């Protein structure tokens, strides 16, 4: 049907249900414009999340959608991203220059939270976003090792602010970059929270679309205080499928609810093991736990990540999976998780603090 009007194609495209946004493009406020260029139709779509690597997948899906709408037209696609700052918990305001802080948390240790945080940040950077990563685990900082930054130290141009290090396109800061790797941090809770708020506020992050915060594991006083002091646009809960991890993950989700931080969704890590020799699939830690938890609390299951020795090896080697093996199935799981997370954030309320004037009361 080459004689279809651009407006008809535009209307049909607006009804397409994007799998990452989980709703129609029009409902998700994705800007859709269609122009006729000779015998082809050029569709421009502007998303609220990074679109790098999404072109081919989406173009194929949109052509199939148009054929289902009886509009079998030659289509070309142009993708654009406009990442907005989103609302944070009151009375806090977004960090200057940082559009969105996303906390990656877990109710307990040992579920692979730091690996998920590193790959999430690196996936967003690979997809075209400006990304930073703050290692908030004072007692057990692991991001310097995962990002290949061991032995490097941040400088300071003005003597007041730290200059974050860069690795694989991501700016990073960690207490592990400031102290000896073998030095134990024998600090009480107030010292930890003070150190973290200083790392956040006194680092020259520059202009970022996302700052991923790798939270300490657990739901104690440190985690609660950080959730109250750090302006978080959304949180991601990492768990494994077994019941003992899910029980603690529920506590983490409830903690964020208590401090009015929206939970973007659940990431089920170590979900399935595929034998590299024979291809046998085994759910070592059980199956479906993350999906059940997501349904129970009305949040999205953002990803089911594989249990694979190569993921551990790549992280230990300073080149996490999305950097070391971006074309593999295990990396694809991280890229899809990152896009779902960014899409979930894009659906949240935007920050409106900048439209209100600052009111200063002075004595006359």
C-alpha cells in the first residue's frame, strides 16, 4: 500500500506496544513523526531512554506491526533519545548536573549486585548515555576491581572536589580508589554515611544522564540513611531465585517504599545455568522467584540473568561482560535488562523543580 498517507502510518505506529516500555508508544509519550520521502516513509521516534543498538530490532518489529495494520509500506527509521531528569524523594532535589540517580540494591550479600550494577552502567554507556558509577559499599568496595581501576587514584583540580576516574566510557568513584586495597574500613554507621554523602557531593561528576549507585547489601541503618539523603530517581532490587534471597529482597523493596523511592523493578540474577559443553539448562537456585515477587508487588521483572562462570571471570579481569563479550547471549541479557530499566524510569514523573523560582526571604 505505497499510497498510504504519512498521518495514517504515524497513527498506526503510535499504537505499537514497545516491549521495553510495556505500553503503546502514544501512551508512553514517545514522539512519533512520519514524513514521505520519494517512495519511502521516514519515521522518527524520540524515546526517553538510550536507543543505541535498538535500531534493527525495532525497525523489524515496526514493519511487522504495520503489515498487521494493513499498511505494508517501505519504512525507514530514525531513533532519537531525550533523557529527562525524573522526580526524587521529597524534600531532596536532583544532584546538579546529574539527571537521574539509580540505586542498585539487594536485601543480602552474595546475589551478584555489584556485577549487575557494573554491567548496567556499562550497558547504558554503550547504548549512548552519559553514565557514572558510585561504589557505595564502604566495607567491601568491588568496583575498582571490576572496572580495572585497581592501583589508580583520583586527583583534584581545585583541592576541593575529586575527579572521578574513567573506565570503558563510565566515570567512577569508590572508597576503594582512596585507600589501600587491603585496608579494612573499621567505621561505624555515621562515619560511613558521611563518607558516602561526601563522595557523592564532592565528586566532579560532570553532566550525566544516569549515576548508578552500587548500594551496600542489606536494609540496616546505613542503607536507610543513604536512601533518605541521596536524591534517588529509582531503585533496582537484585535477587536470586531461591526463597531465602527473595525474603531479604522483599525487605529491600519495602525499605525504598518507606522513604518514597520508586522501585523500577526486580532483577533475578543467577536465574539459569546453561552448560557450555552440552547446552543443558538447569535452574540451580530454583525458578520463577523474581517473577512471582514482581507480580506480588506490582513492579516489573527487569531481567533474568544467567549463571555463567565467564561473567565472574570477566568481572574479575576488569572487563565486565557487556564490554568483554558484547555479542554473546549472556551480554544480551544485560543489555535488555538495562533498556527495560531505563524504560521503566522514563515512565516515571519528571522533575519539575527547575520550573519553580527559588524564593529567598530576606529581612528588610
